C-alpha cells in the first residue's frame, strides 16, 4: 500500500463514506467491512484498509494450499505449504510493481549513441483487487468439488461465496461459464438449468441493486453510453505500438507462468485448462475495453488460476517423466533400437515357470536335499 496510491475519485475516505464515483463505489464489500470496523476500533481508515489487505494475502496463501491439496500436487504437505507461497509472485507483479514506459529506445549524446530514457508509473490501489483474486480461486475449487461429488452442500457453499464475491466485484460474471463447462456433462438438464438460473439471479439481484443505489455517483470519465464505465480501447491498443513496452508487458504477465502452461498443455488438467480459457479471454477483452491495461491489476482474477495451471502441468509432466525413467532397461533399450531384439532376448528374464523347473531339477540332483 506504500508503493501504490488510490485513485482520488475512489479514495479511502470516499469509499468508507460511500461517496466514491461509479463503478468503484458499488464494489462494496471491503469498504463496508472497513466502515463497520471503524465504528468499533480506534484506528484510521488507511490502517484499517491495510489490515484487510494483510488478511487478503493470508487468505490467498491458504486457498492456494487447498488448491495444491485438491490437485494432489507435491509429495508432502510441507512441500505444498512452501509452494503455496509462490502464488504471491505473479500477484505482486500485477498489484505492486510499477509499470515501465520507454520514452525512447536510444538517444544521441555528444555524437555517441546512449541508452534512451524510461519512466516507471506507479500502480493505483483498489481495495477489491486482491479479494477478487482470492474469491476466484476459492470459487473455482468449489466448482471442482461440486463437479466431483455433485453434492448440494458444495453447490450451496459455492452459491453463498458467489454472492459475497459479487458484492466485491462484478467479474464473478465470468465464473458462470466455467460452472457450466464443468457441470454440463455430469448434471441432468433440469439440475443444470436450476443451478445456472440461481447463479444468474443472484448476480443480477446484487449488481442491479448496487448500481441502483449508487446511480447518482456520476463518473466524470465515463465513456460507455448509459453506464458509468470508462472506455480505454484506443489508449490500450496504442500502448503496444512500442515493441519494448510489449516485451516488458509480456515479461511481467503472470510472471511468465503462461509459458509452462502452453508448453506442457498436454499435461494440464482438462477442467483447469478450460477454466483458464473461459476466464482469461473474456476478462482480458473486458479489460481491453473498460480498463487501463498499464494497470496490470485489471486482469488479477486470472493470476491464481494461471499459477495453479503452471504448477499442476509441471507436476504432471515431472511425474510422467519419472514414470518413464522407471521403466526396465530392457524396455528402454528395445524402444531405442528394435534391431537389437535378438541380443536383448538373451538378457530377458526367464519366465517364472522355467525358473521353477530349473530350481526343481537342481534340488532333485542334490542328494543332500
């Protein structure tokens, strides 16, 4: 929080007083929590937001550990606990690290070429970013639980958390297709329709109410007719005119975790792979239209799933490689050179029946036996 700063139209004071502009104010969960805490704790508003932020990072690591357990990643719980902390890396790169802009690739000083100028632009802080990522990972795990067990208990837990996450940010809309893709083959048509209608009804009821409550909180930068959302499409596209900026953007994107996901996609869990596409593509498109892509936090919800996908695919590839290495030397040699089959036949272990007959013959010739 010391390395970032809040957008002045959605400052800490404005959010707690419920006076921030739309759509920032209807992302209500964290401001409501801080406002409630402030009525009983003698702490400043900024410190209360910081305490909620700390709780969010702790929750992120806990949910990441549960994800590793569910997908059976790691040979021991100690290893899983250590791996769970690595989720902080892609999250911090998108929430904290400043955005780097190149003013010029090179410059001429005294007749000699020198490196050009660059500037770092700090990220803006929004209280709902980190909780949105935690909710996304937790909701995905509940979808997996429900898909595996088809228990109403897990769906009730999912729907309750879905409602809470919708109070935090409207990007829960992108989780509905993930639920459908995960369950359409395992649920009957009536059960699938019921679960989908319930989710859509919860989303519409919560978001409709919030937008009605704060309809008069006009955003002076709104650019989408009939809404309070901003339009940043052309500004975002102009960012990538600079190839150096594109390189730095891709280097920071998910801490490069999309590389193992792509290279090891044959080892990626199918449900996890579909969920990454169904969440990542719509989220990036919406960020391209309505968000500022230089604020890398606009796609923060997909980061925990990308982290989980990279670790799961790497773990599955490692297990597959270990299993291949454990094959007997005879099989490995034969797979490399089929022409040596006759030489290898002499080294092939004798069948158990032949070995037992040979042992019986030796015993019969042994008079002591």
